[in-house]
C-alpha cells in the first residue's frame, strides 16, 4: 500500500507528475466561502472562520482561504485542468464544497474538461442549531468523471448520502478535517489497487482512508505543519497494516 506525500504548491507539484497516473482525485480544497465584503474575506483566518470562539483547541491555520469567488473559480479551473491530465480515462474526481461555493465549483470542474456526474451529501449530526434559521448541517461533494465510466473495472454500488461527525478531541488534527469513515466510502470509487490523488491533503484523512481500503495514495499539502501531520498518519497506517498482516499470518 504505497504512498507519496509532497510538501509544496499544488499546481507546481502536479506539473511534475506524469499523464494518466491516478484513478481518482478526491480532495477538500479551501472553500473560500463567506465574507460579504473584501475586508471580511481577507481579515479573517481559516481558524476564525471555521472554529468557535470558545473552541477548546488551538489547531494550526492553513493558507488559501482569502480568494474572492472569481479568483477561486480561476484557481480551481487551473488545478482541475491539471488533474484531468493526470487521471486515466474513466477516472473520477470528488471535490468537497459548501452551499455558497457549489455553483463556482461545478462551473470550474466542467471548464476543466470533466463530465459533471452529480452531487453527494455529507450530513454532520453535531452541527450547531441556529435560532430562527435552518441548521447548516450538510456539506456537499461534487463528483465528475473523465469521459465515460467503465463500471466493469470497479463494479461497486455506492451511496450518495453519508452521515458522520467531524473528528473531535485528540482525534482532531485539522480545522476542517473530514471523518475517515466517510472518506473510506468515497475512495471506493477508485478501483482496488488504484491510485487516489489529494492535492489539498491537510492532515491526511483521504490518504489514510485510501490505504485502509487497499488503494495507493498521492498527496500534496502546502502548509508545512499539516504536511508533517499527514506524513505521520500515513506512515502509522502502513505500520498498523503490516502489523495486522503479521498477526493474520501468525494465526
């Protein structure tokens, strides 16, 4: 279950990778969401945007959260064009987003040459209620393919709705960390022993899920702090798997 993890700018690193080297692109890019004014968009850190003022943790910030919508759309189109080159024909792309950025995300993924297939829903049971409003307890996953999908290569039947809470306590390593149990289901869109790419790897949850499900992983993370965390989690996953294999063989 090999993996590779690159610390650097996604566009720069992707340009060094060969054509047709991955089966699925599964990523959680910075949403760049919210902010009614330029000041709001540029003056708040990711931590201020995504965590409560009374949060009992001090998770590190990450970059890339202060683009306006046009800049975000242009950046995402560029990067998804590059991932399109890297993906095998029939491969897939899954991008997390929220309700504000869903239109620009679906535009960018199609402008990059992908065939938009639909939207998946991640339900968060522990979302905070909002007085006088509907609770915002869902995020979304825009998914697409590079041309037609050959279902015979990966004959799976996957759900379109996932429900799990964000990791908490000592298990929470990143401000916007996704549950591994959700990611384990998503990586199944890649065929067994296929390769999953995450160009915004964060703390490595996509990679951990890919390795646990028998896929290879290529990750890119720009923030050095989180690149180290991702590397440790991925290495630990491989070690645990090898230990389990030894136990199974010994039995």
